[in-house]
């Protein structure tokens, strides 16, 4: 964080100082909410959660080097006390962002936000110091914490913005006003909470509404609901996609034998070839979005193509590909799932198979509301159409819909199976996997299927896999 004294912070957040012998002491290290992340010079933000009260760690964090606690009550150590800790954190982020000389890039969408954010960050880092959202910390707490991690040297601040309702993104853009706003897509993630894709589009479009006249709205030319957002912004519009009229587009899109996308990148400044290290054709759209941001910030097509070709995955459990010593490949994409990302992952699995036996270990897609039955059935059917070798549906009712969809599509019988939980899936796979198989593991975060991927990797390391 840029250096601020405790007195300055108290004034910005409208707080009262308690037990602070010297208000001129400065916060010089990151602002954190996890006591394990405290560094000398940090400010610790104490939230009261359902199971843990951050105030209880006050003495511990000060002993570890925190200069003060930002909380809702005195804690017997240096503290700034406010009525609402979340609002105070947001006010501090707003103050710091306005003092920065950085260009703020914000992005949102129903699917691919984190992967695209990671690509943007890796491309822009080649041009100037860049700070970006770690993982998926894209809400009203994670976003200001990311913004506060910027320093005087930061030139680009890349922020992922999530939404679970109308007004959420408007709130985030008020805290951290972007100059460049990117909307990836409007899908069915959280459709049960929003009520429909039109409502999702309304919420996502709040990002482009926040942009200044000298800013840029970067919109997906291949998504009609996103493209229509051009009418909701005063900023200039830059389109990306595979459509002919896209300003930044891909031609000659293909997958390598290992399932990695390759294409020719076209920007207004020229063209250059890209072969990505990531897996799955869905990353082409993500790469084009990142390329559009980089073009707007002055990078050439050749510079962008080189950066995209060398970029890797920075966030865990997102198409994380690991090959075991016995030749079994585990694709851990278990961080989250929605219908769009599930379809993309299955297509990537099919491409990676390339003559090898493929397994799709799938679980529930959450927050789909009335669409849940149809969407799970459709994913099961798609697995059959893509000739995925075996489907293992893990969990309760939604998993049974996955398995039934597969069975009804192709009369798979023994090729699709419904198991009760992650351990049952592990037991089945341990007994049936053979060298050369490719296994995709994917479900909503609440299902916890990353444990399946981890168990299979540990099995491979121990040499327990059955050879058939």
C-alpha cells in the first residue's frame, strides 16, 4: 500500500483512534484480513464472521508487526474504530486509488473472469508494474484489499468484479472507478439468483456505465447481450471476438494435439500468431479480451502475441493439468462450474483425449434455480456427443440428472455411473484407471471435488494405480 499514517487513515474512514500512542505511525505493508498474512507495517482489518471474530486476533497481529487494527470496537491494542468495517475498507480503497497514478482495468462476466484477469495481468506486466486480483477475490471485501496492495510504482491495476445482484458492480466501480471496462459474456452462472439472462446483462452492464468519456469499453462481439451494452456507455467501444467486425479478432483457430489453442491474432496495429500454454478452445475468447485491453494500452500485436503464448495459469484448480508418472493425466478444473464453463471443459477434455481414454468426473452446478434439471441433463448429453469415454457423476440429485442425461442420450449403461460422494469416486477411479487415461474433475466449489483430483495425484505418486 502507499504509505499512510494512522491519523490519515482515521480521517479517511471516519474512525476514532484508540490506544495509539503515535498517530503519525505509517501503514507501509499490505492491508489484510487474515492474521496469517500480517507483515511488519500492515493494517489488520477485523471482520466479525459466522465462526470467527477477527477482533480476537488483535493482540496476535500487533505482535506479528501490524501497526493497528481497523475494527468495530476497541481491542486493547492500537486500533481505528468505525461503525461499519466493510464501508471503512471501501472508503480507504477509494482514497488510495484516487491518489495512484495507475490505469485501472476492471472486468466482469458470467464465465472466464479469473482466467482472463490472469492473462491480462501477465500481458501488461511486460509493459509496466501491474497489480491484479489474486484468485477470485472479486467481491466487496476482496476487491478493496487488492486495490490497497498497489504502490506508487504500480502503473496498471487489474480488478475482477463479481456480482450476485443488480447494483453490486455499481458499488464496486464506485470504490475503484475504472478507465477500461471489459465484459466477457452473459451466461447462466447465478441465474437462479438473478432470475434470467437479461437481469444478468443488466447487472454486468453497470461496469460500462461507470466508464468516463475518455475511457474504453471492451465488449464481446460474439455475445449479443454484451454487444448491446455499447449503448450504455459514454466511452469508446472496442469489440473482440471471432466476428468479422471485431476490432480484435482471431482467425485460423485450432487446437494442438494436446488440446492447446492456436490462432492468428488480428488487432488494429497488426497481426501475429499465438499458441497458448493453456488448455481448451474457450481460452481463445479470453485471450482476445486480454489482447484488446493490451492494444488499448499501447502494446503491439507482436508483443501481445508473445505474452499470450508464454502465459500460464496463475490460479489454482482451473484447467490445472498434471501428468502422473504412469501417464494418467489429471485435469483439475474443480474451482467452480456453470453450464458455460462445464461445456468448455468437456470440449477441452475431448480434444486432449486424442485417442486416449477420457473420464469426466462431474458434480453439481450450483445456483441455477429452475434451470438446474435442464442444464445438468444437457451437460450429461454433451459428454456423450463429445465421445467422452466414461462419466462419473458425483453427489446427490443434480449428479443423478447428469448421469441420466448421458444415459438417455447414448444408452451408455456401464459407461456412465452415479456415485454418492468424492470418496466413492476416488475408489472407483483407483480401481479402473489405466496408464494414458485423461481425467477431468469439475463441479461447483461447494462440492469440493478438488479432493478427488488431489487423491488421484497422490495415488499416482505412490504407484497404486491399477494397470489394465
